[in-house]
C-alpha cells in the first residue's frame, strides 16, 4: 500500500476557489511529498511565489479536477525529486511559469499521469518555464493534451513523443498496472 502524500502547503476547492495568493518568502519542501499541492476541484486560483524548493515528489502537484490554476515562481528549485511539476486527474486550464534550476529524476513536467482521484484527461496546460542554464525542460505527456508552450519559454524536450493514440493508451495502461503491482 502506498504511503499517503504529506504536502507542505495545500490549496483545495471550494475553500481556496477564486483566491489570489502572494508568498514573497522562500518555501522549502525538503522532506515533504509535494511542496505545493492543488486539489479537490480547486477553481480560479492564482499564486505567485518567490523561491520554491521541491519535495521528494514535486514542487507542484495539481490533481483532482482543478480548473483555472495559474502558478508562478521567480525560481523553482528541483532538488532530488521525481518530477518537478505534475498536472493530472482531469485538471484543466493550468499554467505554470518561472525559472527552473535542477531537474526531476523521471521528468520535469508530468502531464496526465495515473491519478487515484480522477481518470479524466488533463487539458489546457500552458507552460512558461525556462531553465537557468537554457537546457531543455523535459515534458512527459500521458493522459493529457499537448501543452501550449508560451512564447519566450523553453526549450522543451518531450520524453515520450507519442506517434499514435494506440501507443499512448497501451503505455498508460502498462504504467497503471506497474504502479498497482509495486
């Protein structure tokens, strides 16, 4: 049985719907699963952060039917994490922005991975990320539409460049089976 996530800061609907948050102090998620977690149908949220250090899994995890989440940091520090940014569980219209230092072990941006809360497709993701060393930001697209790359951001490298819808569906099913068996 997987261990439950322990998140440093969580924003959830309906309590945090239509909120604008400005956190000017550094946030260090070392030792937590996720530094910033957005979930439970969060709607119309805008967050501006200064310096965010990732947790063991992510710096940002957006899951469970969120819609209209816009998150910006002056610096995202991906430090010994699985993925830097995860957007999944049928979430829509999510924008992630800022400079990135470091990288995730599996990928930097993970779109549409398996969610125990919603199997709906992730749509409408906008990426405005740029590495401090100008190397590519790695993006994995699973059960999600391709993200929109905002002008002036990137470059991006897609680590699973799907050649067919069938290949994508088979790969997602195999990944889900593997995670269940672990």
